[in-house]
C-alpha cells in the first residue's frame, strides 16, 4: 500500500493518517495514539515530496505518543516539522541536519540534539517540557528560538547549550519560562534580542560553573532583557557585545557566595538598567565595561556584605549614572571610571561598616557628582585623584564612617558643596584638592578636618575670620598651607585685616609645638609685634617705654659726663636709649647713677629686643604677603 508514492506497509492507523495529512498539509490529531519516530522520518524524507507543490506538504502531528528514535541527522528536510502536544519518548536527533520550520509546542521531550543543525525558520519550543539537554551547539537558526512557557529541567546540568549558535531572530524565553540548569550562549550570535522577562532560572552543579546563564563573548544585536525575572546563580555576559540595552528592572538575582551579574569588558550600546526594584544578592561586576546612554541603578538593591556590592572599575559610560535611592550593602567601587554625564546618588544608602562605602579613585566625571539630598554612607566615602567637571556635592548627606568619613584627595572640582545633614562621624580629608568654589555650613562642620594642600578660589559663606579660624582649628597637625590659603581668600575678598589675623593665628599655633627656646622667642615676638601682623603693638610698647623713661629721668636727671655739655632733655635721652641705631648725642653726654642706671639698661635691652622682634616679624609678614 502506498500514499502518494510512499510505501506505508506496516503503518498503523495513526501513521497512515499522518502520511495522508502530510501530503495535503493538514494537521493530524491522534488523541494519544502511537506514532513511531522512524515513520515520521520516512514521511518527511519520502521521494518526490516537492517543495513547490500545492498545498504545500507539512507534517503537523497533534497529541501523539512518539515512540522509538526520531533521527534526522545528516538529512535535508524541506518541509515544516510540527509536533504539538506530543509525548516524545526518545531524544530527537537533528545532528548536522538541514531542516525547515521545527515546532515541539506543548510537547514533552527527554532532550533535543540539534548540534550544527541548520533550521530555515523558527525552532519553536513554546510550552514544551524538556527533561534533558537541548543541544544547539553550532546550530544556525534563521528565525527565532521560541521558549515562552517552556520548562527545561536538568538540575545541576546543562539545560540549553547554544555555544557558537547563530540565531537570526530573537530568543524568547519569558511568559512562564522556567529552567533548572544552565544556559550556555558562549560566542553565540543573535540577530534579534534575548527576551526573558518574567523567567525563573535556577542552576547549580557542574553545568553552571561558568554561570547559570553563561553568555561570555556573545553578540546580541538587540537587547538582553530579564524584567521581573528570578535567577538563582550567575548571569555572565563577559566580553559580550549587546547592540541594545541590558535590562533587569524588577528582577531578583541571587548568588550570595559569588558573582550574581558579570559584565566585565562587555560593550552595551543602549544602557544597563538595574532599577525599579531590581534586587541583586552577590557581586555585580562591570569591570572595564563600555556602556552607552545610561547606567540606571535607581531604586535597585545590591547586597554583598563584606565584599563588592558593585565593582565597576574601568567603566566607560557615555551618558548618565543614575544611582538615586539605590541601596548597597558592601563596597561600590568605580576606580578609573569615565562618565561623560552626571553621576547621581541622591537618596542612596551605602552600607559597609569599617570599610569603604563608595570608592571613585581616578574617576573622570564630565558633569556633576551628587552624593547629597539624603545620601547616607556607613563606611568611608573616597573620591581620590578624581576630576569632576562641575559640582561635587555632599549637601544633605549623612556620613557615618569612622575613623574617616570622607576622603577628597588630589581631586579637581569646579564646586565642592559640604553642607552635611549632620556633622560627619569621622575625619573629613580634603588634602591637595583644587576647588573653584568651596561651600559649607558651620552647623555641620566635622569634628576633624585635614586641609593640607587644599586650594580654592573662593569660599561661601564669607564668615568672620574668628569663625574660620575655629574651622581650621579642627585640622590635626600644623601645616601652614591651610592658613595661607584662607588668608589669600580674605585678601581676594578685600579684607586684609582678616587675612593678617589668620596668619597671626598660624604663628601662634605653630609656636605651641616648638622647643622651649623657640616658644619663648615666639611668645616675645607675639606680645611685641604680633609676629609682624600687629605692628601697632610695637608702637604701643615704644610709647609706654618712652613715657616711663621720660618721667623717670625728668624727676632725677643723669649726671653730665663733661662740662660744659648739651642741655639735658629727658624725652630725647630716653629715645637715645631705646633706639639702638640712631644717636641724638644725649646717651653719650650723660651718665645715669643708682637705680636710674638699671632703668637705662632695661631701656637699652628693651630697645634692642623690640627692634629685633619687629624686624623678624615684619620680614616674615612681608615674605608671606
């Protein structure tokens, strides 16, 4: 017996119906009847099955129990193969075959072997239940790989292996897709996107040693989307090239003992979105990644206590970094990063007690960097060797790190704003930082400051020198530069008196740390001329000594040495004793005796002391002007 040239000897009723339906392109419903895999292969490959015939031959089998081996390896099949709601007992073999459209929708399979196969159309596994590996290594699928509602179950093993596969459309694995096992897309090329919104994926075991979704060196011309997905294990897109965006908004990634998301050296053209309730437990890595448009972390939660919550060293971001209201448990590190747009951490909470909460060593920010308006850090915030194109802002921030709360060292910024929500718990370092405008608030000054080497063009608010000296007094050690910088600020503002007061206070503070001879000499300079910054003190001392000598010598004039001699003048005689260089002829013409002699010695010594301290102080003052 033949059907359109096909020998059907030995076919059962369902198989005969299948052969007839194939010729007419009609679906065949079997209600659970047995159909042998070898019969399916014979029907598809029968001689004379022309591709241009009408109606076009299609093998469409619904509700069958497929027994035996369905092996189409090394075979070229020009007709669609559609097996829906079927129970396939053995793994279909399509190794190195060339097939047309293939569908196992809502079917149950023990696995699928299609390594190096070519499928001219979709591979449709919608709603399928597959309890073994789907092997698509090196496969070429001109359409999409459709996995919505499918369940792939290989606990601890490889559930889907598409290494070096070429997919001409999308990989659709959302809408109820569940996978227990690993998915491997190493060096795969996907012309569309990988869309796994709402998927549930869990791995573990040997099959997931490179990640439960291992897509290293993948090329995805569309996007990679797992909105609202739940993943237990690592997602790795290391060295990947993604033409669209990587989006995990609202997703839950859980890999507490390792890396949860790995984007090291990946190129993502349209942004990375880990926002709107995305919760990642484990390390999130973006080392040397290149990201376009935006890195969106707003409202995300990143948990890796004691380790890196986010490691993005070497990140090149051509756009914005939006980290507003993120929650990080562990260190956020962006060493040597490049961000062309603004960096926003307003309202973010970063917790890493005893360590660094935020580290941005060497970062270059083309715009603002905001750690303000509710920003909270329980570890050290470190902005070192950084360049911020506009404003570095900590207004309204709560910094709880100890012993160091904030390090802004060797950094350049147009404006530095430090009106904290409350005084920082630890030291605030601003060493060797260059700032255009420094703006702070007295109410939130930290208890300890390190200002050595900091330079600023102006400061707001313009407080009285006494208050700013209180600010400087919070700095440990005795570096002179912060005082000189503050004095320069007052001079630029036209307040020379405040500048002199600041420099005078610098000398007083330095005196306290010297040896006792230097402290004595410094004290003498201070009370006489205020280290050269209080010249009126010298005039006061001179006037007082002059009055003392004039009165004393008027009451009891000294004895003339020669007779006749010049007329005695008590005022001029006192001046002659006080001024060590100038001579008016009185000192050499008269000789004091008794107590007056001792007074003369005191006036001579006082004159020399006053002259010496005045010269030293004025020289210092002029050299600092």
